[in-house]
């Protein structure tokens, strides 16, 4: 069984979402023997913005990177994604990854009845979400979790668990409490 672990925070060791995603992976390793973990760090991997040349296959090197990212996505059974809220949405490095894996004919296709997801090997996605403020489950100004859920849904993945630490920038006490509570929830997965 293959687990793709993705981090996207730019904050390295100070990142909450990186701490949470690592703990989710450790928890899943306890549950599933022989879990093969592949790690993709979008904080250090350079994925340039999508361009017309890349999309048309004219930028050979970048088109190849896109194909590799799609293959990596499609070959995973489980995904653990560390994703911070940046300006009510996701970080631009994570968006650059999304633009490379949401590819017609690869991870979804258009049919007479609309778009159909093709990433049917992926059984479940865990999103380790961290936010400076407090938004709860379905805030109208949350374009982070809502966006990520839509992208995974669009590629055919409907089993999505969001594990969330909120209010981490309100005060050091808030941060410590949110992280401790979220780690507790992860240990119960
Ligand atoms: C560029 C940037 C933009 C941010 N925008 C928001 C925001 O819109 N809403 C919010 O609640 N927190 C915002 N934050 C705070 C982060 O969501 C919070 O620090 C979170 O813990 C970051 O995840 P990380 O610790 O894994 O890096 C922002 C932080 C950064 C660096």
C-alpha cells in the first residue's frame, strides 16, 4: 500500500501543518503494516506556475515533471496533505501542484454527463489543515479546505478527512491548545 505524504507550508520546523501531517503518517504506519511512504515537499520542490508551453508539451523538462506528478498522484492509495490557510485559500506552491495534477484525460475526463474523476486508486485523503484564525467547518470565507475538497472530489476522491488546528496565531496559548487537541484527535484515528 502506497501513501503519498505532501507538505506545503513555507515555515519549515515552525509549521503546524507539517507537525500534524507527520503525526498522521506515523499513526497510519501503525495501522497499516508495509505502508510505503513517498514524500513530496512543496516547500522545497520547485514546481513553476503552469504555462501554455508546459500544457502543450513544448517545455519538455516541465511537461515531464507534470507527468511524473500525475503518475505519483494516481499511484497512491492514501494521501496525507499538510495545508495551511494563506489569504483564505491555499499556498501558491500547493496551487502550482494542483494545476499540474488536475489534468483532463489523466485525473479526470469530460463526458456527456459532465466531468468524471479518474483517480480511483486513491482510497482516502487526510488533510492536515492549520489556520491562524477560527473558521470552523463550513465558513463562507474558507477557500482553503473547501477548495481542496473540491479538487480531490473532482479527481474522483470522495473519502476526505480534514484534521484541523485553528486559531494558532491568536496567542501562544491558543496555538499550544489547538495543536495538543489536534494531535489527540490524530492519535484516535
Ligand atoms: C502568507 C500567509 C497568509 C496567511 N493568511 C491567513 C488567512 O487568510 N487566514 C488565517 O486564519 N491565517 C492566515 N495565515 C496564518 C496561517 O494560516 C497559520 O500561521 C498556519 O499555522 C500556517 O500553517 P503552517 O504553520 O503549517 O505554516 C497566513 C499565514 C501566512 C504566512
